[in-house]
C-alpha cells in the first residue's frame, strides 16, 4: 500500500484530492450545535433595552460570559452583544448545565430568535449553541 503522504505526491492524499498538493481543508473543523431555546432574563433592568438605544435583530449572535461571583446565582451567565453591551442573563432555571460546560472550557454562544417590547418590557428569545 502507498504511504499516506510522501514527497512524490502519491498515496492516500493524492487519491483523495487528485493532485500532489496537500489538501486545503479548513482547520480546525468547526460546527455550531444547537442546544436549547430560552429567553434573556433580566432585560427589565437594562436601561438601553427599555429606551430603545440597543436594537437586536433576529439571528444576531451574542456572547456568553460566566459570572461565578454573582451574589444571586453562582451559575450566572451574562449575555453581551458583539459591541460588549450587556443585555441580560441566561435564566437561572436553565443555566446549571451551560455554566458547567463553560467552566469546562466549552464555547457557548447565543443567537437572538426574537426581540420585541411587550407591555413596556423587552422580550428577547434566545437560542443557545455550542461551537465545536
């Protein structure tokens, strides 16, 4: 059997790609895995959301940051926009597993699924993803 890689351009690489060059495969292999649908908690405390200074669009990606020193919830996960503006938290009822994943080094993020003002309060739907 031929060697997988050799200087002559034969072997498994050549068989798979049809030339002597090494393949141009994007590394690392990356995919986003949908985990859970929820909402953004604590939006009524964010002035910029209430007064319309911040507008969020469906599909917009938001970042998660652990806040283990939070005096109300040791599993707290802060949600921020791409510009670094805090928009709320992953709800306490949903954050136990996600905080453990983040503490283990996994990259979690969210995508806005809906954003509107209902009865004077911002309501933001959130889809949680794992980037693997």
